[in-house]
């Protein structure tokens, strides 16, 4: 399957999800390298690499969701056709008959 055959919405979400996973990689690397409060050494000493993988995956889900949501909210209507107007179908008036009701 070529890249052109993938729907634009799917490409949009996958691309921004991958950006979120990249941010997660930077985040987990920074936590392990900076070792704030001994968290990085605790993760490596007690949990090992499966815990690092889980931290990367779940923070990647979080960063990916935030990245996708931010990208969706920052769209400025680029999908609109040029010219500034959308094509509207003419809608003919529909006659409606209403029966009179008596109160009382």
C-alpha cells in the first residue's frame, strides 16, 4: 500500500502519534538521565527494562493524544475550498399545512 492510498485523516493521526512517541522517548530518556529524586535509578534497579518500556509506551500514548488533539485544535480551516465560499445546494421551499386546533 502506497502512502498516497492512505486516507488523509489516518496519515494525520499516525504522523502526530509518532511525534508523540518521539516526545515520549525524549521524556523517558530525560527521566533516566537526570534521575530526579532517584526515580531513574529506582526504575532501572527494581523494575528493569520492562518497566522502562511500559513507561515509554504509556507516556507515548499520553503525549501522542495531546499532540493529535493540539494539531486538530490548531487547524485553521485549510481543508476549505479556495474562494472563501462553500458550495450550497439550493433548497426549494417546502409547503407545510398545519391544522388549526381549538383550545378549551
